[in-house]
C-alpha cells in the first residue's frame, strides 16, 4: 500500500488551502510535516495560522512542526530547513505551494506587486528547493513537488495577467530544469496543477469569488493527487506536469463527483488549461 508513513514533508504555505490539505492527507499516513508559512497570528480575511494547522495535522495522525517563515527571505528559509532537519532528522519531500496572485493587466500592476509575485512564486520556489536539496539527496525516495501549471505558451494565458503568469511559469521552469539536473541523482521534481478551480481563500477573495467557489472542487482532490505522485518511485517519476484528475484516473479513481463543492454544478476550468 502506498504510504507516506514516517516521511518528512517540508511544505510552504501550509497554514491553509491546498498546502494544508496536502499536509493533512500525509498526516493520515503518520507523516511528519514542517509547516513553513508566515501567518503566525489570525488574519482578518484569511483562515488559519501555522499553529492551527499544526493542531489539525496532529489530530489527523501526523507529527507537526509549525515554522513561521516568509519564503521571500533566504535566511528564514534556511533556518526553517535547519529546524526541520534538527527536529525530524531529515527531509524526504519538499512541496512548493506558497504563492502570491494578482490577476491584473500591465498598466494595473505596480512594481511592488510584480516583485511580490515573482519573489514568492519563482524565487521562493528556487531558494526553498535549493535549501532542501542537500537533505533530499540523502533521502530514500526524495521528491520536490511544485504547485504550478504546465508550460502552455499560448498568448491567452499571458495577455490579461502577464506578471502573474511569469511568476507561476517561473515555478514550472524550476521543474523543467531541476528534473533534468537531479534525475541521475534520484530526486524527482514534478509539477501538479488543478483541472478546475479549487475552493481556497485565493478564489474566495477574487471578484465574484462566492460564485466561483460554487463551481470549484475541494482542495482534497489536489491532496489526493499529490499523495499519489509523492508515493511513486522517484527515479521513475520526474519531469512531469501533472493535472490532478489525470493523476487520480491513472490511480483507478473513476468517480470524481465527491470532490465538487456543489454536487452536480458545472465546474470552472482553471487557468493555463486548454
């Protein structure tokens, strides 16, 4: 049976949403989870902190290490990785989930917002992977999983939010490059992206968010797909841009209806998926 029992996962942005869902799925197996997120106190608009996430992970059967960490800062990332290794003895899996989003056009995107998205998404993914890799190289079945889209270069995926697209595709380019770089050393590097919108705070805070929520899937679909990828042999599964429902269908899951927020509702396709 595929399991993450005893594995140590370092997950960025795991205080809520998809990151937390992935953590909770791993916790059911008895995994160890380092929650690297910057939310240490309740946010007026966003649910969850690193400490509430730790409580949920523990209740689900895992071991949790809450780490207040802003991945924009290299020293904080390095410290969080060192704390994880000191606490759990190593790192088996790195999940680059933390992300910043602003679906704004060129004239509406400030340099500050551009820098935020690219620093969190592309740069944060790079430096987190870089910090984890010395430990992953010692692990038995090491994986890096980036929550980023397939590299679809059609102009429609850039024309209305080019800054965001650049930032997310930066994460995907890390998959492309690192998968090749570390293939012979046994570290799997893959991407995972949802076929439909996922009911998270990011969707809820968009214009029309409540309506989008009704036509989305629960984060559980991404968690189950991530679990399927992360339990595969690393030397046989690298350099892929996975789509959540395709992963689950390959695992023999034919009925995905239970993942819908609203049973029977028309699902909304996510960005970057034709």
